C-alpha cells in the first residue's frame, strides 16, 4: 500500500483514506437501460486499493454500486472501507422498513456488517426522520452496522441529532471553492463535537479543472452528465461564468507554480479545512481513473500566500444560499434537474389534518396543537417532546430548532409555510439562555417579518428548556 495516501481516523480502529473514491457515477453510466460488466467494474477497484485509496463511497440508489462493492469484497476480502447511504423516500417509514433497507445493502455487498451507513432525509418537518435514526442505532447495537453517519444534514439538525443521543461519526456535505457553506457554522459544530466532514463536489463535477479554463460558457442543455448539470447551477448561483473563470484562473496560477493540477489545488484547499476528514472524488470504474493525479494531492500543501489569493477571489463570489444540504430541500434547488423531480415524486404531509364541525382544521403534533380557520393558523405552546423522548437533550438551541420543525410540520399540514408566521412567543426555562435562543430565532426566521416575545416560564416536563407559540396568516398561495 502506498504510504503517501493520508488517512483519517473517524473512530478508534476505523480509518478512511482522505481521498475517498465516489461511485455515484455508476448510476450515470447505467442510465437509459445501459448495463455494466459488474465483475470488470469490481476488478477496476483493485488499482485504487493497491495504491492506498482504500475507501469507496456509494449509496443504495447509485445503480449497481453496492453490488460491485460486494463482488470486490467476495473476491478480495476486507481490503477496503465500503461506505454506503440509505436515502428513504419521503413520508412515514416503519421500523421493519429500516431493517429491510439495511439488510438489502448487506445482501448486495455480501457483508455481515456495514462499515459506515450514512442517512439522508428529505423533510425535517416530519419527525419520522429521527425515528429512522434511532432504529438505525438499534441495528448498530445489534451489530449490523459498524458506524453511523449523515449526509446533507445542515448545522441545526446535526446539532439536534448529536444532542439526542444518536452516535454520529461523519456528515457528508458539498464543500468546494464554489460552495463554502460548511464554513458558516458547520465547521465549528463538528470541531466541538468531534464529527468529521466528508466533502463531495470538491472539483465541481470536473469544472474545477484545466479543461474549462478560458472556455466560453456552455448552455445547461448541452450536458448529459448529471454532475455537470448540477454544478453548472452552482456556478450560476456563485455569480456566473465570468466569476467562475476568475476563480479558475487563480487556481490555475497556483497550480502552475506548484507543479500540480488545478483539481489538485481545489482538492487540497478543502482537504486542509480543519473539520474535513476526507474528500470524495468520483470515478467511472473501468472507463477513467485519476489515481496518479489524486496521489499528487498528498505531495504538497498550500502556503499562506496561496490561500490568501484564493480567499481574495472567493470574497468576490456570491455565497451559495442556505446551509449544507439545503439544495435538496428548498429553492433554489441546485440539483441536476433544478428541482426534486428526479429524486422524489412528492413530499407527504407530516401530520394528518382533521376537520371539525365548526369549519376548523386541526393537526396534533404530540404536545402541540395547530388550528386553522380560513387563512389564520394558531399553533399552541409546543415543546421538544416526541413520543416519550425529549429531542435535543439538554441543549436549548437543539430543542429550539426541533420545536420550530414541529411548528413547520403543523403549518405545512394545514396548507401554510414557516414564512406565513406573523407572531411567535418563546418561553425559556432559564433567562441565561436568552441570548443563544434569540440568535437561533434570528437564524431560523431570517427574512420573515414577524414579532416575537421572549420570557421566562416554568414547564411541566422535567428537562424541557423552551416552548414556542405561533400565529400565521396564509398569504400568496392557493388555500
């Protein structure tokens, strides 16, 4: 094994190569009914492992990726770390469905235990996503999963998970010279909690390479590759083609001075971020490989002059909106299609509305009730309980964000949105928490014109730190 390849220990006894080989392009290679020689694709993993790139990242929906990894495991033994993901459809998921999903990946990968299972959810306003994580943790304790991770989870919800007793090693997010969202709060939380980021998109689907330097702007309709369709949208969101060319020119200058490729510089910049455990670079197994080029990532580092020059051009770019993973949950949808049409059919309502005899509609969300009459919705005092659990542990900010999720779920189920809220009333157990709660409120309701009252109160449930009431008026949409 090549000792040049750096490794990161995610947990005692479990490390990964700091450049992980992503297998998402397997799905792209199998589009339109095309089939791959799975044995040949599995054999194409051997040069990566022999060179030291022993870690492969895949998912249940990356075409035949799990089956290819299973063939490799069967033929060559446990020489690699095989990371996969479970991405359930939106809506209610039952315990037996979680077990079946894990077993399906185990069967495909011909394994008795998954090295790292990374979980993705589409809708935080539906608390069933937390059920899924608790059930996955049960399967971890049972021995079917070695470690748990997340994928495309934002800072607030990573905080909820970590403070709710769910053991998480990593969060896989988009992080590149084009997309610096992970530096806005995610990095601090990960450093504080010992979670590592696994960064994808570091070469932006191939855009951050010499190939595109000085080229005229392509039309989005010209692309047939999903990654290129996706990252062209990131380029547009970051300020457009000319701003991107300025960035690429600066990266190329640094690359020439160091005697490496532009992709090496773009990758190394992210790899040197303090919370990043590894970066994921895609491979088209059996067609193209970048092993020798990827090796050069570990043969240099960026000096302060290079980093300063990159920061200078980054400061002139528009920040990608939102937090990590928002491209899959809210506009602008920076996906290959520009929406969620090739990911999900629809997002079911979190709670079932109930009609009453006096023309009101009611939803119940545990300790919380929301009532709609005409265009007005009132949400009663809501805490962070879910079933018999208090979500967020003893972290008041984590509790706050889960309460807002419950309120958003109730509003959505009644035909409203978080943006329709006109008034909130926040009760907290300890006025010493007023500052952090006020900041969390400003973050969660940024851009929404509403009034808010914050005061101290005593709560019935032991451990409850915050409760919120809200009033909303539905505007600007069919009702």
